[in-house]
């Protein structure tokens, strides 16, 4: 996976909005995705191409139409690599604090 391509794709609010729409309703066509957005069809197509390049969107052709689907795997990989890694020390500290507090509660008074 190319982290740079994924981060670049996710950096744009319009692309995140398109991903949100595909998450809410998978299989939308370009025209479906254009509906209700203040963007040209060419603008939406450009953003979809960047999302496809980053492997965040997959396409299924049905006749002349392309149906778009969100691919959450690259997002999950980033979460596991970047977010979970940085959460481990905090979670370890919270576990240690919990154990300490539980030990204090079990001490005779």
C-alpha cells in the first residue's frame, strides 16, 4: 500500500465527502455522486480518479455505467499502522493505573 497516496487522497475534504457518500450508499454512479454536490461532473470525476489511484474506491462496470464502492482496507491499514501504534503507550498506562487503583481498593483499611 502506498501510504502517501492514501494520505494525499484523504487530505481533501471533497474526497472525504465522496467516501462518506459511498459508505452511506455503495454502488453509486458518477451522476449519483454529483447529485447534491456543489462540484462539476469533471471535478467529481477527478476526485474519484485520485481515490481509485489510492485504492480507496473500486469500480464495477455495468454496461456503460461505472458503480463506485468504498474500499476501507487502506484506511484500516493506516489506522493499524499509525493510530494503534501511538495508542499502545496510553493504553498501557491506563491499564497500569487501573491495576494500581484496584490494588489500593483491595488493601485493608
